[in-house]
């Protein structure tokens, strides 16, 4: 009886903890999985096709990087109760604030264009014309924000996050050689040497895994969700799980194309899906559906990030818990961003895959600026109190900044001096 | 009729821009005093980093233009 009583209370404690985690979790998992957006899937797919399994080790190294960066933004949002843009305005004045806000808007809008590129391309395989995809997506995204509260939006987003796992069963069906994956994927190597092209792909992979919009999104999401300081440990678990998932999905996409499309020059993931359908219709459909889902998930997060950031700075009502009449500018900004980005995709003969890859590289090049403000904010004892950054966290973040700036410099040098790298 | 509509829309556009600029001025005034004091060395390093990153973006745009040509 004593044993039963103890078992019951232990079970109830664990059950309560899981329930609490499920209530608090969301921002970390959503931002991480949404990070595997259309441009991300494109980048990973092209990487896998070009280099096989050889760059998996590089992606695995990004797990702690994603966790460190996102954990800091979560902590900053919970303690300051401010979004990132507003925190920079408040902390450093209007000069830096406008730079950060315009940087965010610029990169986010470009990234949103790449989401629409992915969505239109994937549905085109099933015979749906691009203009119709743009209209359908805008309507669905409109319904999601106008008819619900933040919690409703979050739960729908989490549902789409689970769909992003479609690559895992797809890879299992393919039965790739695990020995090959472990041998060529986990031992650090630069296939073909450190060329300009390889550097470009490494940067694109970093840029798509740690995108600036993720900093702003998670910080604003924890504020909109109303998390408190006592929720920080659960927020950390949420972020940790998200960090693992983002890289696991990335690795599976690389394995997917690294197995079935190795050596094939992919110009367009949707075209790759179409040609795959001739070989195995389920795998082709999985790639196409995964691409659409990834684009949609990215789009719903990125448009919100922009609207939150503007709302915070301009002092508009800026919560999904506000109705359209209470927050007209918030929703106006949301739809304006969405529609203009969708319109770009409809421009005839636009170089869509090139745009996708370049946007990732631009995104990672501007990331150091956002990270510097993040460190400065997190080291302010007056603002953060006991939740200030530790020395280890500062060292790691500075190291991340240094590596990104170094890689971006190497790439720029290879453009100016083409013979610098092979 | 068209002339009246033209004047109507011009006035609305003018009013929109005037309101936006006054809002921007208000924001600048609101956040005029930064809460965090950056040391001069940090300020200079950050400024240099930003200019450098903008230069790198310029290189990327140049490479993009060459690639699509």
C-alpha cells in the first residue's frame, strides 16, 4: 500500500511537470522547427545533393550554437518583458534602434520571399499555379491570426511543426547505409577542399540555422505568451528540445537528398521532388509536402516577427490577443508584409533558387550585429539582475560572432580575389 | 471629379506622412536617453563592425548581380 501511494504521488508529480512543460513550451520549439523553413529545406537539400553526407558534422556542431543563442533571447524576453527591437531602442537609443529594426525588416522580408518561393514551387508540382498558392496562403494566414488568440495560433503552429518531421519516415523508407552516414558524415572534412563554393554553402547552412528573425520571434513570443522568471527553466527545456529538432530535421533532409540525389545538380527542390515522383511517388510527395509545410511555418512566424517589432517600437497594440479593431496597424503591417513578399514570387523569370541561397548568406552576414546587441543587453545587471549572462555564455557568444565574421570575410575576400580559394 | 479625387488622395497621403514623421520624432524623443551606457571602445567597435558588415553585404549584392547575369 505504501509502495502504491509512493508510486501514485511520484506519477502525479511527473504528470504535473509534463503538463506544465506542455503549457509553457511552444516558442522555443516553434522557432526552432520553423527555422527549417523553405529556404532552409532548399539549402539542406542542395547541400546533400552536392556534398552527400560530408557536411553532417557541421550541422551537428550547430546544435549548441542554436541553443545558446535562443536561450539568451528567451531569457531576455522573459526578464525585460520587451521584444528585441524595443529592448535595443530602450537600451541603446534611437540610432541603434532604427538600425536594428530596419535590419530586421529587410532580412525578414527577403526571407519571407523565399518562403513563398518554396510554397509556390512545391504546390506547382500538384498543378496549383503560383498565384493561387499565394492567395490561399494569405487567406489561411489571415484566418489564423484574425480568429484566434496567441494560444490558438501557437497550437496550430505546433501542429505544422509536427508535419515538418515528414523527412524522418521518408529517410527510414529509403534505408540509407548507416555506416556510410557515420563514416563520411560525422568525421569533419571539407569535400573538395575549402573552395569559395563550399564556404558559400557553409555560410548558407549557418544562416538558415541561426536566422536573425529567430532572435526577435522567440523574444516577442515569450512576451506575448506571458512567461515569468519562474518559467525560465521550462523555457530552457523548450529551447533545448527545439535546438535538437532543428538539426535532426536538417540532417535528415541532407541524408534524404544525399542518398537519392547525390551528384544531381538541384536547381529547385520542387523540381527534385517532381523527378523523385517518377522513381517513388511517396518520397517525391513527401519532399514536396515537406517543402510547402516548411515554407508555411516560416511564413507564419516571420510575418508575426515584423509586426511585433513595429508594434513594440511604435507603441501600437501588438498582440495576437487583440482583435483587429484594437490593433489595426499590427494587422495592417502583417498583411502588407505578406502580400508584398508573395507578389515578388509572381515576377516572371525571377532567379528564385539563387535568391533563396543568397538571402541565407545575407542573413548570416548581418547576424553578428544582432548578437552583439544581445550580449550587451544580457550583461546589463540593472536590467537582467540575477539572470545576467555568465562568463561562459559571453565567451561562447563572442566566439560565434568571431567565427561568422571570419567566414563572411573569407567569402568576401574570395569574391574580390577569386584565386584566393580553390 | 477626377481633380477633386486627386486633391483628396494627395491630402490623405500628406497627412499620413506627416503623422508618420511626427510619430518617428516622438519615438526618437522617447528613447533619447539610453538606459545602458556603452563604453567608448564598445561604441567604436560596434560602429566599425556595422560598417564592415554593410560592406560585406555590398560584396554579396555584387556577387548576386554577377551570378544572375
